[in-house]
C-alpha cells in the first residue's frame, strides 16, 4: 500500500515500532489479539489495528502540500478535514481557514472568494452543488481534493446501482458531511434515501411490505429522500451503501435485513432482480478497526480510555463498543486526565463533557484498554495519555511486547 509523507508531529517512534512488529509477525492481518504494553503496575492493551488509515494520511499529505505550494495565498478548508481537533488546529495555525462548519453553515461566504484562493476538499468529500459553486467562482475543487478513495468507491457503486435502476439506501448519520456528499452523488444517479439505524431501516421495510402507509413513510423520511422520490414506485429494486465510518457490522445487518424484505416480497427466484449485493463497498479500515476492537474487548481490562475527536463518528462507535464491556472514558487528549482521582470526559449519551471521580482503580496490575480509532488518532496525544497514566500509577518502568512476539525494551 502507498506510503505518505506527513509531519513527524503525527508519528511516534514507539507506536511506529509496535505497528511494524505486528506487520512482520502477522502480514495477513489474521491475529486480532491486541498488543500489550507492560509497564509493571500498569498494562495497556492496544487494538491490533489503530491509527491513521490510508484515507486520512492521504488527506494530510495533500493538505500540507497545498500549504507548501501556495505561500502568500489564502487557503481554505471546505470544512474540518477530519473530525480531529488537533489536526484541524494544526492546519489553522498554518493559516488555513474554514469555509463552513461541520453542519454546513457558512463561516466565510462564497462571495468573498476569488479565483486566486485555494480550497481544499476534506476527506469526507463534498456535494455536487458545492463543487459547481466553486467552479463558478473560478476555483478548481479537484486541485487539492482529499476525498478518501474509499468514499469515492462508495460513490462509484452508487452510480452503478443507479445504472441498474436500483434505489439507493444510504446507511449514515443524516447530517454528517460524508453522508450529505454521498446523498448528493447518489441522488444524481437514482432515487435515494438515508437511514440512520436498523430501527429506521425496519420502518422502510414495513412500507415495502405494506405494513405502513405512504403518509406515515413520508412523515418519517420526507426530508431524507431525493427530489421526485416515489415510495410506491421506487422500492422495487434496492441496494445499500454507507457512510464509511458507520460500523461495518451495522451496515451489513441493514443490508441483510433489506435482502430478507425483498426475499419475502418477491421470492427466492426473483431476489437477484430486486436486491443488489454491495458488501464489497465496506471500508477496509472500518472493518479492520471493528474486528480489532472486538479483540480488545476480550482482554478483561479494568477500564477503557478512548482518545479522539468528540464529533468523530468513527471514535464514537469505538466508545459504544467499549462501553459494552468496560467503564469507558472518551477523552480528546492527556489534558482530560485531571488527576488520579478525577477525569474529564465526553458522555455520548448526554453529548456533554462531565467529570467523574474515583475513575482510576487502585488494583495492581491495572489493565487499561486503549481505544485508538483508525481514522482520527494522533500518535503524540495518545503517547501523552499513556505517560500520564504511568505517572499517576507511580510507574517509571516500561516493558512492551507483542502477543506471539519476543520484543522487549526497557526504559528507566
């Protein structure tokens, strides 16, 4: 796979060595057991797959290329490049400005742009309408286009589904930048709608099977369907694609559900004419990260620390998985470790930061599952979090190893 040139700020010698060891010992990526960092009184377990994925490294490389190649010019990111505050803050410190926020609200009016300005498309991609708007202003939206290739692969599949007269069902968060971009691309090719989860998918299935009326369907999905969508006509052939940061297992479950719906309505002999198999569009990084997280859940850890951006879909899903097994704390960096007694963390359920007392158990050795998402984690903040934990637990000794490995290093 291609390697990228990104700033050293985003790398750590320890983490890089750890990833190298796992690649050497498990080149086919079959062993999903986590790596163990053994610090004596503290053991930190890191999922088999973690860190920046191909799409994010590609986006970082292109963004820094835009900065380096255009000294003195105004440089704008359409919106956050990825949902990681450290990456976005680093770019703004270099003079990059945001045109809009993550919800699509304008921060800098398009009318203020000139043909001399540089606009970077984020890794999530953007809508056809925004691309056309930039072109009308004399700005090439593809010159510094950081759209993830795996997002573009989903768009390509949407085009193929449209060519085959399928309605496109998008599994994604309706307001997420990537979902808005994918909906735009899909709606240009075929009837399209967005479902957020299995409950919403079942509402669509109920309509297809005649269990609810068109009025009920439109009340629920009227703002999630493409222009001219006809519920009565547009559900004879369907295919499912997704926002690539959704849990792959959830998307597959939704696709399997619609397959069953079409099987029930049309029968086995006609199924292939009414349902498209799209499992090959699921993002490799999301798949690997999810499988590795399930391995992390088997460690018997005392707690989990998940490090990442609070508005990151990928990180949020990792938190949800860890919460099934451990007390889980979602933090953005080491500054949230207020003391051995108190931690500040983000609560996914209330969507607000909170402080929790007595979060760090006194038992030794203390086992911590470290949640490092595949798209949004930065090496240095994660290493700083580990170091902060060690200091709180009084450990100055480091010994790290990989499962099935013999690599040990002592730092005193």
